[in-house]
C-alpha cells in the first residue's frame, strides 16, 4: 500500500531529538529520509539513555526507516556533497544553532539558488531572528521559557520537569505541520520553496491555552496546582482504598450529574450553583472532598468499573509496565515487536496518526552509522577510490 509521502526526499542534518523526530515521522509515512551524521561519532542520541551493544535502544525508534550517511560538513568536500544532495531533495531538516549552516556555506540564500523548490525546516531554541537567536537552546530550557515548567509540580515547591523531552517533541510536530503546509504551498505556487522557522520555546508556548489571555485580561498569573486543573472542575487524581489513584474528569455538565449520582451526592448534582463549570470552580474543594471520600472506600478497580459503567471519563495512572501489558495498546498497534541488529527482541511504539487509506509503516530498522554512505554517494557518481580517500581522511 502506497504511503502518502512516497516520492518526497528529505535530507536530515539534525541531531538528538527535535529535527530527527520530525524526520522519523516523515519516514514513517513514506518519505525517503537520508540522515547526515558526523564520521566516527554519529548522532549523540546513539549514546543517550540505556545502551545495548553500545547503542541506545532509543535509536531503534528515532531512526527507523532512515538511511545513514556519514559526512563531515565542516570540510569542503562534505559541503560539496551536501549541496549535491540538497539539489535532489524536497526537504532539508536542520536543528543547529542559527548561523551554523551559514558558516558552512549552506545557508538558505545559497541553497535556494541551488534548489528553488527546497523546503527548509530550521529548528532552534529561540528561532532564526530576535535578540535571543544566538543563544544555545535545549528543549528543557524551552519548557521553562514557554511557561510549562512554571505550571508543573505541587504549589509552593520547586517546579519539576516533565519526564520526557516534551519541548523537543512538540517542536518536531510543529515542524512536520510546517513542512506539510509548505509542500501544499509548493504545489499551488509553481514549485516555490520556503523556510519553516520553528523555535522550541514557541512550540511550548503554543500549548499554553488561556495562559496569556488570562494574564492580559485579569492580571492572573497561573500557578502550579499539583494533580488538579485550575478553572475546570472536577478534574483531579483521587486516592482509592488500595493507595492507588484514579484520574477522574467529571467536568462536563451532564457528566458531573452522573458522577454525583454515582457517589450518592445528588445534593451536589441538584445544586443550581454547581450546574455549570464556573459555579463548580468556586466550590471545587467541596466537590473534590466528596469524590475523594467515595474513592477512599473502594479499590481502584472497583472505582474504574463503576465510572466506566456510568460513562464518566476516568483511568489509572500508567507506568510503562501497564502500557506494555494493556490490551488496548496492542489492539491499536501501538506495541510493535522488533529486533535489534544482533537479533535481540525489543518492543517499540507504533505509528500515529492512523490513516485509513495510506497508513504509515516501519519498513526497515534504524541504520548503523554510515550504513548507506557508499550507496548514496555512489548514486551521486562519487567513485569508490574517492570514497576510500575521503574515508581515510574522515570526510565520510
């Protein structure tokens, strides 16, 4: 079955998370993604987190379906090869600090002359313009600047980070959206390419919902609130008899009525002051206490069964062991059996989003460093003797 991005060639110059995550998604939906890595060391992600036979198991997810080409972009020969590849590419992904590619004679003005239809995704901490453009930026810093870190954790305590690189991944998603929009524009405008400028902090800030309007209209600085969601009630994690927590979202008006009926508090459900969310917010402590008293008398399984029966959104708080064992994850194809290069079995996440007619696919495993260097450079007409000489000088 044909995937929607087949025929699109992507040159990925990014490292670690944001740029490569965008490349991963494009590759899953059919794009031919050629990943450029520094000779000898490769993408630093190869050594991040837990390693198997010297390579991160994260690599098996982040780089599946891609081709690996080693190339020293600081060398004249490497830059020349890069230009040849860019001339044949639809998309270039890079997430270096602004100005880095320009220092390698691979800036947008030059590349646009080589390939007027090129779409260039540039991911950086603060964007390609503005007073902070030259600062180094990582996703965790962007989460702080974008407003997310201030909202996480318990009130009055040190703000905590989300346990994954959310700022990077959000930026990758914005980058993929930008690429798809730019491809559509190119179709409509006689092949005209453009730059997609994604800043890590802006990708986080874009998720901050009503944070800024509330401040500008009311002077309200939203603070961390633990497990609750301020301004929307009831939504919280409630402890059950067995010490486990049920996450209950009873904030819809009709859902709230059913929830109060279930817990035997029709007095709250019938109270006109609590009929809509703005009224419930004013009495959220009373409502949370009532729900918490009900869950405290029951096991988590009994609580969730009762809530599901009454069509009230609720769930347990999963750890990865729960995820790996969950039948719904498996039924939806979100737990995929794979193998590491030495044959060791491993499970990896499935593909999202799910398209009914042209779904994504895992076609081949993540490559070893430089697996496709000879193939790709050979296709450019660079002969074996030249490649051997370059390899001896660590150009490739």
